[in-house]
């Protein structure tokens, strides 16, 4: 697009012609006279220098970018100079993968004209406060406003870089429309920005608002002048064909646009020849072939995963340890290694590379055999090759993106690298681009609001490695907006206005707004594959995909990781893993179904550990079903799992362990539950926190549930997930297990409005100061208690996902900046007590429950315990226990059979509501309290919803009738919704009301013994008067017989 080489000539002073062309000669308060700065000639175009070159460089003036600018982009400097001389704002358009080239051009031009740069990374969470002013609390409680980068740039004459216009939400960027068009903006603190020339004209007319007199003092004015050197350089990608939001026409029309293309083949060849040597030619040809495919896709309007020539150049210039052409391309172009990101692009690129003699399907092999790391991480040959490649890339200065499916061992692999200093930053969807860098805090002493560093900003100062766990959960655009410049230019702009710079120029100060970025700082991002991995994200990292372990490798690893596992058990696991792996390639299942049935290595290890420590308490198939929660899968998926387990022949059937438990605890005493279990009862420091469930009944099903929880404690599981339908006794079973263990409990009820902050800390306003108290989760971790999180499926999935970090990594960042961890590295860290346990209670997923997909997102890090409705014998015994004096005992037996039949209908989707044990208990309680009422009256209390669904009601009546319960009265009961008179029709009638004095005795009020509706209303109105109430009390006391 650009031809020729741009010549640059510096002129110390302005000629009269250029002075008149650039801007009027103005001397504004705080502004330097533009005639003393000099100019720079760019291809014959005069551009104004913002500051003389002889003066010390200002902190925010870019340094070193002009030297990095390739020859192909230098002619674009002339275009920028033209627009700058015309006082026009500029828009650089490029593909998302080439955003670095556009940003490099903007920074190089700012360095050329010696201008400071204010940077704003646009994302979906960018608000008006990020573009105008932010409210700050000062000492003493007063409020002030701090200027955002656009306002600072306008007042100081800097160049404002707006990066990623297409990522902004609609109607946010129009905040800048008047500033772009007329150089005017109304600020929150009452000031009004005006164009510099108009400011000079209005200056004599300014009025002192305090005295009401005219004054030339600038400090008394509410007007502020926009510096004549203020310019805006925006970066964006056109939408379509790229993802994002199209620019609003009023905004787009205010910019002059220029297209920034990818690097041409000549530029790539010259830049890669040095670091790659003989391999440079093959890399350049492959890159050119991919970019040609991209150009063709744009021409034909088809989707294609864009290639980043700037990422390729950056990666190669850092001199990779293994300059293999194919490996280099895989690091910067993920579809070569993981074709599911863009199947069409992967297919076309693989064919093009095959013609060049490169086979992308070959995998790098590691050292012969496998090794056991000192930290307990098992490496196959491919895992070892991946680990060594990651270490080499980090040593070369690259930031790492490690992608693998859930439970594949991403975190374990990073831990096995044995990094000197590193910390984990667990991400979730509620985090914004600002939250990734800094958070808002309030000083406990002065009450002032300020910015505090998050782990990334803190590590950038100290030189640590930050592991970003879960970048796939972040909102779209947040990762690029926060870390785009950090990964590309090694510069980081923080929300408080500070800029961290890697290579500061000689003689420059590294204090104030410009500070040093540590050279050893690196980012390691962990994520699961998905559409979030866009070309723009891939251009920031060196991407590695963790290979999945093959069944043979699993068979070799299991005896080393679980020494208690028998060879027969390991063989059964390998057989099952082979069948499960075949399911992953079955296209008849959807992607979500395949993900649900995925047997990760983490899940396999949990299955083996449970089966190894309890060979006589349950068969392998039952452990697999419980771990995978297949009880709640669709029938089609359960049948597929049964196919995995068919080749497995175990000594015990699925129901063996259940009968064994029943025999062990036949007397149902407290000690029987602990027979054969190596668990230790605790000595509670606060006995009032130990639950004492009064409603626990030792039925076989209830004892089995408690036993399963205790077995998890015996296996050393620190996190347990109790999953089941409503009303199956999850809370009662958990409380009973805690009572047997004598463990203190911290209880948290989750709900829709639960946030990450409220789950960890609780803000408290005390004496006008904001401070934080520990939430129950933190208290439990500090003091070694059991934290019970109830209704986890009701909280937002972005909130409960942080539990995965606490369970798997043993590390959790709190809302006030402290950190829960197993090893203290900082004074503010909170050590996790070894006795800490996390028990999570949740309802089953899917309809008719309206909760989140907790198990799908992070259930594999918990030891799963499925609590189902009790068997008929257990439920019958429970109903007899609930209604011990009810005379018709056979009715209770029939109720248990009827509700069991209703649950079968719910499982087969014949009815939607899953009737639970809770409804049966409610019916039994009613019959026990009111034995004279019919079964239909008791059932109507739990079946009223069905009154508005006649077909469903007939189906339910048929079920009760088939069990010998004559409940024809239900028809009459529910006919009241249509106005008919049934046995419980709410017709107007007199009712008998009797009051019972506190000291005994029964006296009919008003001497009548019966009150009609009119008299009752009059009596109520009389009671409303306090004087009347006193008279009635005296009369009642006088009428009471003596001795009553």
C-alpha cells in the first residue's frame, strides 16, 4: 500500500508559513509557545514538535518505537503528519491480529513529534468515568474528581490513543463526540473544556463567581482550554468481517482513516533472517501462504482465523531455543495445533503447508520414557516436551498461554516447573479490564479512596510470574484491553495513571507516573479451549496445547501416583478410559454431551483412589457412576456409560456396598457409623458451632448417606459435593456427619445476589471508615472448620467458580487484597488450616431446577456424593417415625409406594415435578396432627399446584388409586378453583373462635361462645384501641374464677 521511503527532517524553528498552517500563535496559561518548539519534516510535510528536542524527555513520551518501525510502515508517518497538520483525528484500521502494528505506528509518530501519550484500552466495561472523570473521596469526607486519560490529554496537549473502538458497548464512545468535533466537553466537576482559540476570546468576559466581578484570573473561571496540540489516534478493526460492533456513523465521520496491512514477505524475510538463519525462508513462505488464504477468505466473505505477522516477528526476534519452522508457526497460530478453533482454516492451512513440505500433524516427542517429578507430577514424553518448550519460551521473554480441557493437568504442569517466585490469579466473569490490574480501596485511617495493585500489577513491579487461571471465563475483550500493550510492547498502563515501562531510556526518571517494569515478569495464562481464543488473543501469547494422555500412558501413571491401586484395578481403569476416549470422537453426541462424558485424568485419579482404599465397600461401576454424577444424565448418555463399564468384571455387584453398610450399622447407634472408618473425632474449640440435627432418623438410606460422607473424610478429601433432588436430606446428612466428627461448622446460604466479595469478605462501615470482616468461608479456612455452602446451584456460576481455585490450587485472592494460601509468601497471606473442609450442597442440574451448571463447571474437583430419594423400606420407616400415633398405619405404607411411583414418572419425564421425601413427610405430619382429616385433605397441601392442570391431576389420582388410596375427594377439593362447591370450598360461614388465657382455663369471650363475621370484625376494631384493650383485660381477669 505504501511506496517509497519516508524522509524525516528536523527543523529547530517554525517558518511563518508553517506557523500559519499549523495553528494560531497562542500563549495560553500553562502552554508553551508553539513557535519555540520546532518542526519535523516528514516526506515534505511539516509537523509540529510538541516540545524542543534539547529539553529532557518527558516521562510519557514513547521511547524506542521509531527505531522498531519497519520500512513498510514508515510512509504512513507522512499521512499522520498530514492529518496532524490539519488538526484532524486519525483512525488506524487493521485486522485484530495485526493490532500491534497499528499501535506501533501511533507510538512511533508520538515519539517522532516528541509528544506524550495517554492510552485507553477500550473494552465492554469501559464507562463514562473512564473517558471523563472519576469521583474520589478525600480525607475528611470531601469529594473530588480525577481526570481520565482523555481529559488529561486534552488539557496537556498529548496524543490520546484509543485502542479497540469495536469492543466498546453501544452509546459509550459518543461521550467523546463533542470533544472530537468542537474540542468541547462538560466535566463532572463543573468545568467546561473549550477550544483554545475560543478560550482566548472568552477570557476577557470571564466572571469571578464568588465576587460577581469580571476577572482575567484563570483560577476563577469554570472554563478550561483544550490544548491546540491535542490529537486522537484511534485503533479499530472493521466490523464486519471481524467480530465486534460497527462504529456509530457520527463517531466514524469524525475520524480520518488509514488501513494498516500485514507485514509483506520482504519485511518478514529481512526481520527473520538474523534469528532463524536458514529456517527463515521456510517460515516466511508458510506465513505468506497463510496470509494469502486469509486474503482470499475476506474476498469471498468467509470466516478465517487471522494470522499475526507481528506476533511471528516478536516471537522470532526473541530467539527461540528451537528454531523449527513448524513449531514456531504453532506457537503464534493456534489452529495448526488445535484445528477445532477454526476447522476450515486448519484444513486449508494444513494443505498449504503440506505443499511446502511441512506436516502439522506430527508431534514433538520428548525424552525416551516417562519420569516422575519431585513434586509428584507425572510426565509422559509429550508432556515433557511441552514443559520444556514452555520453559524455553519463558526464558526467551515470551508470555505463555496453556490450553487444555478441564482436569488435564494444566495447573499441575505449571507447578512442576518449580518457578522461583510465582502467584496465582484466579479469574471469573465478573472481573473487568480494570480489575485485572488494580482495585478500588479505601484507606482505613484517612478514609481516602485509592487504587491498589492486583497480582498482575504487583508482580510487574517485583518481577514475579503470575498464573492467570481461567482466562476463558473473562468477558470478551477484557484480556486484550488489559494486557495488550504488556504482551506486545512490554508497557503497562494502570488505572491510577501510572505507566510501567520495561526499557526506560537513559537518563529518564522511573518515578512518578512512569515506573520500571521488572524484566523477569511473565504471564502464564491457563484456559480451556473455546471460541474465546480469538486471533487478537493468540497474537499476545506463545500458545501451547497440553496433549491428552493415552490409555497406555494412563496405565503406566496410575501405579506410580496411587501405590495402593492393584494391577487389576489399573487394568479396568485403562479399559474404561479407552471406551470413553472413543465416545469423544462420536459425532452423534453434541459437543456439550461429549464434554459432560469426558473422563479427565483428574477424575480418573479420584476414581482409583476411592476404589483402592475401599475394595470391599463398593464396586468400581458404582464409584464411576457417583463420581460422574451419571444419575442425573439423560438416558442416552447413561446408556453410553454402561457401554464403557460392560467389559469390567468386578467381584462385587453395584449393590454390594449398600448391603454391607446396612449390616455394619444394624443397630444404628452413633459408634456403628464409624466402624471400619479411620476418621478422627475433633475437639471443638467452640462447641456451639457443632450442629445437632434433631430431625435425623437412622433409616438405612440416611445412614448410607452419612457413611458416604464419612468415607470421603477417610479418603482425605478436603472438598465434598452433595448433589441431589430437593428434600432428600442433604443438610440433615451433612449435619449428622459433622456431629459424629465433632466438627465446627460455618454455614453460608448462597443465592442469586451472592458476589465474589460477599463470599470472602464483608464490608463494614465503622465510624465513617470502611473496613472488611472475614466471611464464614475465610473463618473456616483460618480456624480449620467445615464450611457448608448451601444452594450452590442458585448463586451465579461466576461466583462459585472461584471455589475451584481454593480446592485445586489451595489459593484464593480475597476482596481486600489478602490471600488464602497453603504457604505464606507475604505478611498479609492467610494460611489455610489443614483441618479446613469445604462441603458444597446443590440440587441436581437440569429442568425443572433453575440453578446453574455447578457440576459441569467445577464439579470434577470435588468428591461427589449423590443423595437420591430413599428406597421404599427406608421411606416407610421414616413415615412411621414421623407419625407414630396415626392409627391407619397401612396408609403410611401406601403413601411411600405412591410417592415412589411418582418419582419414577418424573425420571421418565412423564411428569415434570420430582416429588421428594419432603412432600411425603409433610403429608405424614399433617395426618399425625389431624388424624380425623382424610388423606385427600393432607395430600391437597402438596398437590395444589396441580389443580390448574386437569390432565396431570388425573394422572396423579390414578397413581394414588393404584396404590389403594381412595382420594376422589381431591377432585372436589381442587374444583374450588373454578368456583364449584367442594368439600373444602371457601364459602362464607361462621367459624368458632376461642381464646385461651396464658394461665389456663377456657372462657368464651363476650359471653357468647360464638362470634359471627360481623361481630368478629367489630371485636377486632375494638381491640385496635389501646384503651379498649386495657378494659377487656381487666374484665377478663375479673371474670376468671378464683384459683384458675
